[in-house]
C-alpha cells in the first residue's frame, strides 16, 4: 500500500479592514461610560474604546459559526450584550470577558430587534419569521412565542412602567400591544398605511412615535383608563364598550375609525413630524432616559429631536400665550392652551455625514448628547450636540475611517518577505502589517483593479479602471508617478520572475511589457522608480488576466472569447490555445515548476492543463458561482480558489481532490493572494472583511474531512419541531426550536434511561464505567445528573423528541427523584411539561 499524501490545515488567523458592517448596527455600553461601544462586524461584535479609537476585544460565536449579526441590545449597565444572528439564534455575551454561555434558539429567520426589560431579567426578540419571543435570562430559557403579525417584525420594546406589556411593530402596517400575563394581543393599532420600520416610546410610555415608508413620523398618545374597580392592570374591560381612536389632525377620519376592542388602552393621534431626510425611515432611536430622539432614513442625513420636559413645555406655552396676548390684546392663560407636537419636540438642525447611515445609537450625559452612526462605507462617525442650548447645531466629534477601506477591496498582494499585505479599492491603497493586522500606510488612488509590490517592497504598483498604472512610494506614503498605460481597464499586473520588469493586461486587447527604471524628477531630489514601455503583445480580444511561468519561458493571457492563449516570452510567438471554458477565464496561475496551468472561469469550472501540449488534465466544478481568484501554493501543485459563492477552497492539482473549504466570508469573495513562503493566504470579499488564513501543523485526513462535512450538512437539515397537542392556531407556542443539540440531548437521555434500568435489573454493586465517569454514587444520582445536563433553553424540545414508551420509563425515574428531593425544580418542570403534552 502506497503512502497517502499529507496535507496541512489552514485555519483563520485574523480579520482586518472591517470597522462596522451596516446590518447589525452599534450600541453604547452603559449610561455613565459613553466611551465604550459594541459594533457589529460581519459575524462578530467588536468592543471599541471610542476615545482612543482602539479595539478592546472581539465577541465571537466561534470559528464554525458563519452567520451575520443582525441586531444588538445591551442592558442598562452595559455588562450584558444580546446579539441576534441571521439563523435566528441569540447569544448573550459578557462584555467584560467576551464569553458567551447562553444561546437562545427559537426563531427560524433573521432576528430583527432585541430589547431588555428594566430589571434585565427578560429579553424580547422580534424576527423576520413574524414571531415575537420572550426569554427568561435568569433561568436561561424561553417563556413563550407570540404569533399574530402577518409580516416581519421590525421592532419590539418593553413598556417601562409597571404594566406587563410588550409593544411590537411589523411590515404588516400594525403595531400590537401584548399582555405578558395572559400572553395575548389586547390591542392592535391600525393608523399606518405603509410598512412600519421602527417606533419609540417616550414620556413614561405615554407618547409613541412611529415611522414608516413615508416622510412622516406619526405621534400617538397612549392612555390607560382605570376600570370600575380602580385597576389599570386588567387590559380588557369587563363591560363591552366601543371606544373611538381619536385623531385630532383630521376631524373627518374620526367617524370612520371606530375601535371595537374593549381594552382599557385608548390611542389618540396628536400630530406628526415631517422628516427632512429622503427615502424610508430606517431607524428611530432614543437615549435611555428618552431625552433625545434620533431619526435617519436611507440617506446621509441624521435628524435629532430634543424631547421637552414638562417644565420646558410650560415655558414654551407661556411664550405662546404672550404672543397671543400681543396679537389679540386679551389676557391668555397658558394652562388653557393645549400643548401640540411643536411644544413637545425641539428640532436640532439636520446633520449631514460622509456616507449613508445604517444605524445610530444615542447617549446623553449632563445635557451633552452624542450620536454614534454606522455608515454604509465602513466608517463610524460620532456627532455631539448640547441639549440645553436652543438652536445649537450638531457638530462632528470623531471619525473612525483610517482603519478600513470605504469600498470593496478588489485586489491584494503579499510583500516578498511575507510581512506586509497591500490592498487596493476604488478610493485608496493601504499597506497592512501582517503580524498586528494594523494599517501602516494609507494613500488615495484611482479605481484599483490590480496591484503588486515592486521588487524591494518599497514601492507599490496599482492598475486602475481608467487604464493608468500608479506608482506609490510606501516610505513617504505618496504617489510618485501615474503612467497612462492602456486605453482600457488594467485587469492584471504580473512581475517577471527576474523582478526587472512587469507585464500589464488590459481590456484594450493588449498586454504590455514594462521595465523598471530609476529616473530623476523635478518634484523629488532623489531619483524615483518609474516604468518604461518595452514591448506590446497585440491580441484579438480584451485581456482578462495574465500569468507568467517561473522559468520566464511562457506567458499566458486570458481573453474575453473564453480561451487562454500561451505565447513564448522572448519572441512573443504563439504556442498554445487552451479552449474549453464556456465563459471568460477570470483568473489563472502557473505552477512554480512551470508544468501545469490552472484556469478559473465565470462558468464556475476550474480546468487544469499541461503546459507541454496544452491538454486538459481535469475539469472540476469548483464553486457554485463565478471563480474570482486562483493561486498556486509556491513549490507545490496545490491550489487555492475563491468565488462569488463566498467560499475559499484548497485543492490538489495532482489527484484533482478538494482538500478543505475555508468558510468565513459573508457574500462574494473578490480576490485572494498566497504569501511567497506559502504559510499565509489572504482573501477579501463583499462583507468588507479581509481574512488571513495561516498554515497549521494539523494534518488533514480527506476521508475524515468529508465525513465532518456530511455531518454538518445533516445538522443543517434537522426537521421542524414536533406539533404540540392543543397548541395549533393559537397566539402562543413553545419558544424553542428543534436543532441538533436537542436531538443529541434526547439521545443522551434515552441512553441514560436504558443504562439505568439495565443497572437496576442486573443488581450489580459495581456501577457501569459511564456512571463512574460522571461521578455518580448510584443509578438514581446518575439520572439526576443526566436530566440536569440538559440546557434549560432546550428542555421542552428535548422532551418532545422522546417516544412515549421512553417517557413512561422516565416518569417512573422522576417520581423517585421527587421522593428523594433530588433536583426538584428541573424534575418538576419536566414532569409537568410531559403531563401537559401526553395527558
């Protein structure tokens, strides 16, 4: 039997360039210390010190957890952070240590909104799957799931007053009020015509501000009437009374809007505010005391409104009374004038920022308001405003922008000594330190499509969309020259193996050879690096990519007609034509020994060709979308590819096998680069993250790797939860969701029950090894531990998986545990749930 080939695993080393992903947003941590903030960055959350503009720690859900953060919420002290993800799970993180002990799985889709109650004992979540779930943080389990909305839930809030109420808004145009005691919806507000995107509760939950797809913010007054017994906590009146929803803005609508519910909550529209921003409302945010209301749409305008206190409202009414007296000459009592929306809200002049706003978080400290905005162009901006001064404009306080590109990184390259990484985007070029992943140089450039380090690593060359090649001096951090190289886009820049020249490939149907020269410049005292045009290779079609063999003998050029033409470098004579791809070749590379060439195409196939006769060794379906990057590992026949399917894959070109798939990117991966020593791979994608992968000493066994992949795929296909008797078509249901952990928990419990009865029947004084491993003193002690090891959040789903005969045997064990008063709380909970389901 021959020796099997050994491969070493590449594992994630770090993520850089990403400051903030617009989706998950950002929140200030704590009311006193406004310098700390939690900011969503792809599938992680980063804690920032805003004063020092430094990352403190990263809250990660794990290497294999590849779901984007969609929502954040912190408790009032800022010690606990709830993070919602695209797969519907919610994780609770300790912000001081970065550890996560609790995971809630109940939603089937993106978690859109999260909110803690005042005591931080409960958490409410709203999801794209139209449900609202209430979670108990102390017992680490779900309480109930609320059904009622017909569209995705966009926002959820606890009412801060003593009433046990949750308010939720949805794209179905309704705002619903839920009574947590009876777990039903006792009031539905129907004043909106368009989708509701967010709402805010102000003035001790007596004012509700809601916004939708139009430019209007609607202001509502909430009044709870006391019933005949003087109790305001019963939300449904005992006598059936019809109640009108009043609207002071339009008298004609009053007669049409008759509210036929008999709840004690009356909702009255008291006016509206017109937003100055364009597009739909995206976010409504208040500080913890409800002093400032921040509003933004889909553009770059932030609007701040100061919510007036009762004293300020009285002062404004007194001024209004004086004006009225001047106008009419009659004495006017300020108390007789009713406060309108104009008196309740003071508008601060709208603030324009440097990009589209994706999320905002507000903090007020000693009448000083700070609004932190996550922008769509990978930036963070903070504006400040004095709440006590009327008419004061909000001014920009700080920006975090230099630590990342504003647009997608389309090209990257390693330095020859493996210590620096060059990245270029539509607006700038940056040099990163590979050890610390920090940005050491940042320079503006044209719309970059390709880049390389010049020999010596002191200069960088960037090919642009406009057809120029820009040369940068990394030491001084400036562009020294811009050469008009082509009439079309410069898609590819390749160094010759001797390092003396560079080849550029362009959409203008040419590949040009340039020699490096040191030339004197008027602007610089010393000679500067420049490139001189030597030869031109004319082609029939636009060039998409260029590659050169390490023996300097051949040059391969990918063309728009889906072929690859190979020429001799010295004479530029035609040698081979590689045809077989159905769509143009986007990327390619020649192995270090110059024997094989690999091509990646928009037709999703990777083809491996011999360079001696141009024969196709193998065609592999490599990615589910366009292959965007392909590189050989130096001195091997192993290949790394990346594609628009969001994956980076490691291949062996000798036996045509896939070794591993590196997952981490969210969305398309645009490009990748391999370090000259082969120890590092860097990739950049649509999620703005540049990910670094490092070679480890862990050996990859292909059969084990395929088995692991099959298991992961099977875990994704876990069936839906079992139907619970008597719970169909109800407003509430079980909050948990069936997943792999619940199935594993059920299997472990069934195995424990089987082992318990076997031990009892055998009457052997020696306990089985499994019981001894768990430190059990007797079989009953082992069963108490087995039930206790089930996570509280997954208890109901685990018990639902058990067959009826196992349930009967388990009940016998639980009765014995109760008699002995062992694990009484959890055993009682299991027993009551099983009786409710199976009785």
